C-alpha cells in the first residue's frame, strides 16, 4: 500500500480520537460538565444547610417568641410588690420597653446580684435589671445599656455619730456592704490607698435593711446608694450621710456580651426616646416626689404611731380602700394628717373623727356618728373619691389626686378659685405644680376679692398636700417592709404574666405604685 493511504488512515483515527476526547460531546467535556454540575449542587446544598441553621438575631428571637426575659432583684428602685401589685423604677422601665417591642414581660426575681449577672452571661435571661452601677469589673462580664440614672455611693451612720472626714476614720467600727455590689468593688479600690480599711460583705440583704440596722444601732456604718437614702430617709429619720465615697456613677441594664447588638441597640434607642419624650424624667420625679419635704421630727412621730396606732386600723384602711377603690395607704396618709389616727379627735372648727368630717359632709355620706372610726373612714373615702371625680377629665394623674387632696382640705370652690388665679397669671391650671404656686394668692385681698369664694388659707392647703405626700412615702415603706417579711428568699420567683399596676396613685406609666 501507498504511504499516502497510511497517512490518511492515521489522520482519520487521530481526528476521531480528538473528537472523542475534546469534542463538544467528548469524554473530557462530559467530565467537565459533570464536575461543574457537582460543584453547583454542592454550593446549593451548602446554602440550603446554612439557611436551615442560620438563626435570627436576638431581637428577632424575642419578637418571634413574644416574651422579654428580665431578671430583677428585690428593692424599692428595682422591683417590689405591695398587695400583689408590682412596682419599682427598673420594673416600670422594663415593662415600658416590653410594651414598646409589643411583647410580654417574663420576669424572674433573684436573691443576689451575682445570680442576676450570671443568668445574663449564660443567656438564660435577656436583661439584668437590678440598679446596676457600671463598674470596670462588671464591664468585663457583661455589656451595659445607655444609663438611665446617676447615683453616688455614700456611707450612712446613726445621727448620734459625728460625720466622717474620710472613710479611713471608720477604724474598728462595723462597716457593712452587700456582697457582690459595686460598693464592695469600690471599697476594694479604696483599700489600696487606705490599707487598714476593713468591712464586712453580706448576702441576702438589701440597702433598705442596712439602713434599718444603722437606725437600730445594730451596725455602725453601711455603704448604700444615694438614691435609696433619698427614698428611705423618711422611714429611717435617725440615719444620715457620714461620707460620700465618689462623685457618682451611672445605673444601666446589663446584657450578655455578644457580637449580636440587635437587642442592645433596640434598648438604647428606646431609652433615648423615653428620655427625650420626658417620660423617664417624669417617672423619676414621681418616685422622688414624696421625699422632698423630709422632716426628722415628724418622721419620728409617725414611726412611733405606725407601731402604736396603725395596727388598730390597718385592716379597716385596707377593706374600705378596696370597697371605695382608693389606695388604702393614701387613705391612711390622709387619716394621719387629719387626726393622727385618733378616732376621737376634735377641732375648734367643729370637724371630728378619724377623717375630721364636717357635719354637712358627714350627712352627705350617711355618717351618723363621726366618732365611729369605720363610719368616718368610709365617709371620708367617699368624699375624696367624689372630689377626684368632680375634677375635669383632662386633668391627669398625679395632678388629679394632688388637687383632690387640696380640695379635701379647703373645698372644691376654693380650689377652683386657685385654678382661676393660676389661669389669669398665664399658667396651666391643670397642673398641680402651677396651681400650688398660686395658692398663696387666696390670702391676698386684691386676689381673693376677685374670685367667687373669697378668702382661703391657701398656704395651709399646700402644707396639707405636702404632708400627705411625705406620710404616704413613709407608710409605703412600712407596707413594703411587711411584704418583705413574707418573701422566701430561698426560692426564685418567675411569672409568665406581668402583675397588674396599681390603679390609684400617681402615674407615669399607666398608674405606677408610689415607690418607697
């Protein structure tokens, strides 16, 4: 055969082999397509798995679950209960935040600060709300929200002691702080400068209780927050500030350390909005409003009568308050202002009894014997309820009750005159603070002659309302202390349903209980 034949045959075979291997439908092309298809399937499968296992952020989980889990510690500025109603600054803020998110508030009450922080660290709680001061030590454990209040760390003592120029002057006297508190951390830092400084850290106690022990001279000194001192000093009039340990530190809420900042950002945004709207300042102002007119002598007398007289009437205050739908502590405060809980009290003006009723008022509410404690209290409660109802609907709490109290003292006609004088001065006659500033005009002839009901002792009405506010604060502390006696600190308490808010005393969020 000719060589050309073999060359042609070889070329044909080579071209066929090339097409078999490299052609559009060749072996290698089919393998590349198979590999490419396999890679696509692997990528799609990985994306599918990732989509199945990727969790929503923390905020979305809370929104999906419908509950915000918060840990509280018992305390007058954190969480407390009176007559099965919840109160406390931290509680009110967390309830408002839960409402803002549109979820329920699931809370857990814990004994110790360390327990609350640990629960947040492990993720069993979303937020720790325990009046937590932001300290370097705690910042290593948890993240903190924007602050909502500033407090000082103070040393308190019995008023019989001279003040301390320095914490070093405590010497061998007993100094007690709460275990795991920011005060304990502060003392450890101060010990670097004052090496002889000694103190005792105690668990299962509250700053409220430390003040009580100082008052009773069971301990010499205690370190507490200035905020608690301002709230409780009316109930412990023999406790005073011995020394201020710092210039103040912020209180904030604690969250788990995490790269997921969704909940933190939502909380900070809410706190900023809550502050800018004025609601936070209003809430704090209401909490401290009853502490402004502190009087040592008056507080001491009231404490003595809480022990000697109140037990005779407490059940009556509670039952009538429930019947008339008025806070029983408000009734007790009014009765104390009126008669010092003396059902036989008489006045030169002719008023008599526990609630010091006039004859016309007693007759209006069917009181046949003003010296009968139950009749007097029921008549006085009905009268106060009526005064509250006679005020214009546009007057909101807490102004509504404050004005009703003033009217209980000087009559609704004189209160309306004071509101008219307030309005004439270009001020808001629906705000108690504005009306209060103009009560003295009812004692000035150029003003009282220009209104319908004439002269009234406006300054007396101002003092009357101020006194009841102070008495309410002290009585609230008493009531809360009684509640505290029945708490079992060995058991954690958890609720799926947020307790209702009290219906009758000043409100910034609906009607919060007057704190201690």
